[in-house]
């Protein structure tokens, strides 16, 4: 029986998308009613479920659970799941070179599509949640199917298909490349070259860019008749993550173990459960070396990538946090940093969803407990997991179906191969080493080219590790023991020098001596311990407390130094001062960031170590110093962990100033995440604590941050109060006027948003004067840019362009790329007002270029709005529509209400020009409601003007006149154009 009611269709779709999984009541309410649920939500939902059960004819298909409902149905009966599964089988067949089978399967998968996703389901929330992902999967399936057809030599057959795909998706360059190849192979070289000219024109007109490198190279290959294009070619493998460490040099033996593990990890035939293999054995037996060897041996079986992590379950320092592992994996899988969830459960869910349909191998090294492994397990049987552990991990075997492979010591012949010797003396040495690869390696280094017999005499009844240690010079022995205090995964010569209180050159020479003795590992100028060796170092060390303190203080000084280079104006806890070595060569902002990138894991471990074992102040000083860096790099999980450790330490020590700094730290983090409520709560608590200490300057700083957060959250009245209070406190505390520029700028932005443009010019002019007087280049650029915004709003484009040109020049000279992007974006907006659409598009493209390394997402949103507006002016309405939608999605995701309003207004205008006046009116009405509620009068004026145009397009001249009249009286400016 057909499901005729819209709400019933939405309910069925929501359950079907998540077939055989519980869909919570909250999710269903959101999908059915959005932000406007009925009064009796639960009761109404129950009624809909009851009616849907009747329509389906089998009440047992929808099961009630404690917190939601579950549709129980074979996945093959749901077309979206059939599509995903069939496309996955096609992909596997293609990778195994079963091309005919792959072609048939892709045809079957694509044949399931009957139109746009959820075309007849009235649920914006469900469509927003599912449609983009499925639409992308559809396009990828088309691309992969065409690759298969080209590999089969069916180039003529796919030309009509590709003609349609390039028409419908003109900005997707891969379709154009496939069309060019298909035409060329069909002896239609002229048409292939014409296709390139067409995509070149499309990209230039719609985005202001030229074709990518791959298309340009293909074009050149066609021009010269490159022979490689003539014959059917195999598919080009995409970039895939490969995190495996390099093979252990001189790996020997383990033939049977290698074969057995390989069969378990990558069995022949279909699998339904994820293969999990636990490789167990005593410390030093070679588990990691074997796991890495097998992973390299099987790399061709896993074309989608290999992921590796050392879980540090047996390290002297803390184990690797699960959130850190998942963050690394998600980044490797292409998830933008700002889209990685903070919650570990959400991370794990996202990780599993990304692995669906892929063939990847996971190597989880040094796991001490099942709980370290379970959040990292995929749901796809095509992604096996190889775990190493000293324990059996019986819980993983009993609950998760893992298979255990025990690893024993080496066979005598294999031990001799490691030693590189033979004979009775070598056999005795192997026995004395317990046939353990780790100990054998140390013994081999100690013997070198000398006599094994003489070495055995020196060894006597001692352990080879102790003999190797005793053979070291005294300075090397001392350093070896002191390095046991390192809390993180590795260390540099600078860190070693700090711990030992010796020159860096001396530490570097001693580390090389330890590496030659195989007591530390050396890779690329960085050093690390095997877990067993770290424990041995701790056992032979004397008093290491001073060394640990020196190392932690080195980290603090280094972070302070990097902070001064990267963000000197950022309010931080006072530096502890003092001398001591700093990282060599870190003398620019770029080098400071590179040093912090390399040391991030060590610094996070140091913060945890200081919080748990003291000195507590190191924990919050490091966390405070890293705040700006973690913001820049979007390392939100590290940020949350380090700030929380710093907070706990400050609270336990009852250090009010430190606790206030950590609340400010967390407030900034949640602002970055778009969680304004939590940000405001932390900043408010920081203000309260600063009042306790009487620190007016710090209270003023936090008040300024609080005002900016509230401004972006749309709470303009509270933002004004916070910013004005901040300014009063700064002046009361007697601080320098240079500290006022930020709050003057914030008040200027507020005045622009509320349409008080004359006041905005006064405030920003004052901020500019103070910035110039005190040499604050960053603040000067910001003030100039905002003065350009104000002049534009006042209808003074030439004055705006002059201010913006100065801002862009200063930003370029200083290398401030985000500031340059902002100046370019506003300049493009002014050019739009002057009707110079092509120039505006070029400027917006330059702005995106400045943001290419992951800049401020608010600026990116603004640039997208400008690009869309330029394309609208150039008549490229479909491109404009897509860019406005992209801006709207981004603004909503990052919690940027003014950007959301601008995107809504622009999208309304495009839909009106496309003849969708009803949709335009709805979008403009939403923009008016948003701007009216938040007090964004400048954008409200534009929204009401667009709403008037939509009313007029629908023939409602009275409503149009009313809206235009309201828009006219919002600001003291000339009336907007009709």
C-alpha cells in the first residue's frame, strides 16, 4: 500500500536510512517537525508509528525500544543500502581486475536511482542530513563506472553518458577528463580538445579559476598524442593514507607466523565479521616488527590505505588517548579538522562510517587492554585489525571474536641470523640473550666486529643490556638514565640537553652513541625508547627529579618563545622568565609552528604528567601557552584534553589566577567549536575568578572575549555591555592604550551590524589611531578593513576602496594571509556594488587562495557569498545557487548567524531569478526573521529589500511596498533600490 501522508513518508525514510538500528525519539522529532514540534510530541509520534505499521502490513517490522524505534528489515530490501552494498561489491571487483563483473554491478547499483534523494519526503532536516552524502556517493559511483568502461575499451559507449554528466555537473573536473579520454580514444581528438576549451571557459566564468593540474596535463598529452592514452588503462589509485612505519632492517625468520597471520588478516573468500588478530608475546620478542612486516607484505590487498598507531599501553608515560588516535585517523581519512567531533563516541561512529566500503588495514600496536582497542574497531569486514600486546586481551577474544597468535622467541638459527654470526660461541650468546630480538640486537651491536668468545667472557652472568650500558662512557650512561623521565613518545637533542643540563652538541653526540649501542632508536633526527628499554633506563638511573624538572621547564620556555613569535598580542599568563636553552633555529612564526607540530604529542604528555605528578604549574602554563597554536591548527581534541588537565591541576592547587586562565582557555575552545553557550559559561566564570583576585586587566581581557562571543552569537545587547565594561575596566586599570584596540574594534563591528555607521567610523578611527601610535600592525589592518566596510555601507565606495587598499598592502607586507583574505573579500564586495562582477570574482578567488591552508571559516563563508553574488551578476545562476548553499551550510555548521543571514538573502535572490519566487519569498522571510531577532539591521535592510522583490515577483505589490518601506526606515541612508 502506498504511503500517501508526508509525515508518514518522512518517518519511514528516517527509519529506512538507519535500517536495523535504533533511531532515537529526538532524531525522529527533528526529522518530522524540525524546530517546531507539536505540543504532544511523543504521543503524536506514537500515532504516526502505529499508522505506519498498519500501512506496512506487518507490525513487527517496526520495533519499539527504550529510547526510540528500529525498522527490522533485510538491508537488501532498502534501495539505499542495496546501492551502497552493490557499489562496494563493484569497487572490489574492479580492484581485483574483474572488470566485466564490476561493470554489471555498477549498472545494477546506478539503476536503483529514480530521481533526487528524498524528492517526495517533506523533511528538510532529513534531506540536509542525508542528501549531500548520497549525492556524492552517486557521483563517485558514476566516476568509477566510467573508469571501468574505459578500462574495458567501451569509450564510445560512455561518451553520451559523460556528455550528460558534464552538463549536469560542469564543475566536476573528473567527468571532463573522462570525456576527453573517451573522445580521444574514439579518434575524435578535435572534440577532446574542444571539451577542454569548454571546461576552461566554464571554470573561468563561474569560479574565476583555470582547470586543475590533472586536466591541463591531459590536455597537453592529447596535443602531443601521448601513446599512453591510446590503450585502455587501469584505474588510477587515489591518494590513500599509509601510516606504517618502515620495515625493520634485517627482519629474519617467522615464516610460519607470517603465513598464519596473513591468512587470518586477509582470508580468501567473503567475510561477514571484522577479522581481528591479536599478536601476543613477551616484551622484546619482536611483535611490532612482525606486525609491520606482515602489514607491508599485505599492502596490495588493502588499496584504500594502512593506518597505524602506537597505543603506548606499556610505556613509562601515559598511553595514547583514544580521542587522539581517532583524531589522527579521521584527519588521515580526509576529514577537515573543524569537522572532527570532540566526543569520542561521535568520533568512533564517524570513523566506522568512513571505513564502510573501503579495504583498509589497521595496525594497533602495544595495546594493554581491550578498552584501548574497541573504540578503534571498524564495522566493515573489509577492514581487518592487527593488534599487538603483551597480554592475551581475552575480553577482545571473547566479546569481539578476535583470534590470538602467540609469538615465541626466535629459533636458534634465526637468532644466529640476527647476530650475523655462527659457531658454538654465537649459539651460546643467542641462548644467553634468550633468543629475544631486542636483546640480540643490542648484543650484536656490542660485539661489532670483535670476538664473540671474548664478549661472552665479559658478559659472564650479566644481562647483555647491562653490559652494553656499562660499556658506555660515563656521560652517555648518565644521559641514558635521565632520559627515562621523558613523558612523551620521543625526544630531540635539545630536550635531552635540557634534561642532562649539557650543551646541545654534547647531547647529540651522546645520543648517537646510545643509538649505536641500540639502546635508543633514531629516526630522522629524533630519538625514542622501546618500552622495555625505557624501563631499563629507569632502573639504572639515579635521582632523576631535577632532570625531569629541567625538561619540563625547557618545554615551558620553548612554548613561551613560540607563542611570542606566533601570537604576541594574545593575553596569556605571565611568563616565568629565566634563562635556559630554546629550540635551535626557531626564529620565525613559521618555524615556531613547525616546532610545535613536531612536539605536539610530547607537550600533551608533559601537561598530563605535570598535572598528575607535579609540578602542577607546568600543566597550566603549557596549556595556556599552547592555546593560540591549537586554535591555529584546529587541534580541538588536544586542546580540550590539555585545557582540562590544566584546569584540574589549577583547581586542585587552588590557584585562582590559573583556574581563571583555564576557564578562558576552554571558553576560547568552545567559541572555536561554535558552542557559544559553553563558551559564555567558561568566560563568565573566568570573569568571576579575576574579580576574586582583583586583576582588573585580566578581567577586562576576558570581558572583551565574552563580548566578541556574544556578538557572533547574535546577542548584541549583552555584547555591547561586555565590550563597554571591558573598555571601562581597561581604562580604570591604568593599562596602556594599546590594549584598547581590540575592544574598540569590537564595538566598531557591533555598530556596523546595528547600522550605527557614524558611531562605527568614530570607534574604528580611534582604534586606527591607537594602533598606528603603538605600532600594532595587526590591529591597524583590522581597523582599516572595517573602516572600508563602514564606508561601503554608507555608500562611499571610493573611500572604502582607499581604506581597503591600505589594509591589503599592510597585510601582504606583514605576511598576514587571513587579514589579506578579509581585505580582498570586502574589496570584492565593493566592486560588486559598482557592478564590476568579473573583477569581484577575481578578487574573491584571490581571497580563497590566501585561505587555502585552512583559514578562518567565517572569512571563507563571506568569500563564498561574494563569489556567488558575482556569479549571479554574470548570469551564472546555477553556480551562484550552489555557492550560496555552500555558504549557508558552512555558516550554520560553525554558528555564524550574520553569515547565515547574508547567504539566505543571496540564495533568495538567485531563486527569484530562476523563477522560483515562492522559494525566494520563504528564504527571504527566514532572513528577515533571523536579522530582526538578532538586531542585524544592516543585513535586515537587504533581507527586506529582497523580500519585497519576491513579493513583487508573485504579484503582491502591496506586500512589496510595505517591506520596502520598512527597509527604507531601518537606517539613516538613502532608500534601497526597488
